C-alpha cells in the first residue's frame, strides 16, 4: 500500500488491540487509545515500506513498520523497525 492508502485505512474505522482489547482510533494526525489524549503520528515511506512514526517524548521517536497484508487477516500489524519484532496487532 502507498501512504495515502494507509492513511485512508487508518482513518476508516476504530481498531481493537488484540492483546488487550483496547480501542485504537486514528484521527487527523493523532492516535487515540481508549479515548485518552492523542499521540501525534505521521507516516513515511522508506525503501518501499510504510512506517508509522510517533513522538512519544519530545526527543524520542518510535518508528514502526506497517504491514497491511498479513496472512492472519488482521488489517494492521506494526513491527519495530530495528528489531522487526511485532509490537501491535490491530483488528
């Protein structure tokens, strides 16, 4: 998927974290978990991969690889860029 398709997917509905059933919503440029304060995010493309970048703290950024075509059918899998460890599955 390209950046605009991923943005469209993120804004299309409310997702659920499969690990703890929390509600995750993407609106504009913020992520809301269980209706709490929004965390800013942006998408970027590098080497053919789409990454979701969040600014958790003013000097610390988290970069997660977005996978939308996982064989289990869940629409979003997020992987830590450096370790390729799966950190979040949203359905």
